[in-house]
């Protein structure tokens, strides 16, 4: 494991990171409290506690400067996923799979007609020969009542993780057993056992 203390943005620049009372929600963007998770007593979670100034690189420039070849990417940067990935090109040449947080609502207040990040991210993935594998959604969204039964479906789906893989024609053209086993491992870890077995049988 290598840890790099670098910030990633859509381009090389200095950026302000808002540290919220709930540090897991920290973002360079202002979060709208459209979710009941931040109403009432919970509203303080998204209050800015302090600001940190960080130097950032684009994802492509970061990969180039560290001499990395990326097979898989997990990205969860509280609203900047779309900007970072839309401005990236080199990473898609080697990447086999991606997991990204996506939103289906105007969480970060870009404009009143904002459909969330999923639409733009899915378009970028299709343009780069990726197909949607699944969403981490089991029927439980942001809940609106303390009276709910915790093992039932509830709430509104505002955000979750989405998983994409390179499309099957690309995978079957790979003349690389190591990459094939990497893809199969990624599929198993992301609950796509049937596709993993299908690829193993075909390959």
C-alpha cells in the first residue's frame, strides 16, 4: 500500500476544502440539506468547522507524475466525481473497472435542474467503452421517519455507489491472463459471480 498526500481536482490548481462537523461529509462544495439525514439536530453535521487549502493535480497528471498504471479506480470525493472524471482521458486507456459515488439529486446546489452526477458519469463511461455493472442499492434510501421498520424498503434514493466495467467485447480481446483474472476478481468482489464465471468459461 502506498499513500500519496496529493489532492485531486479537475485540473492542477489550489483548492479550498471545507471540513464539516461530520468530517466524512467534507467537500470543496457546499452541501444542501435536502436529506432528512441533515435536518433538525443533525443539521450541524454539515456546518463548516474549518477550511483547509490544498494543492491539487488533475487525475491524469497525478497518474503521470507517480508513473502509475491504473486497472481499477474507487472515487468518492463528495460531489467532484463528475468534474474529475470528465476532465480525465489517459486513465481510461488502462482502466478495467471503476466504483464511484453517484447522486440522483441536486445535493451540491449546482443549479435547480441538476439531475445529480449519475447521468453525466454514465455518459462518460459509455463513451469510454464501459458498461454499468450495478448500483449498491438494496431498497434503503434516506429515511424520513423514525417509525420505519429497519429491515424494510424505505426512503428516497439520493446517492449510492455505481460500478462499471469495460464492455465484454473489449474484455474478450484482451490477450493478457493477468488482466482477465483481475477483472474476474473485481466482478466477484462486486457481486457479479455469474459474469465472472461466464468470462472464465469463454476465456
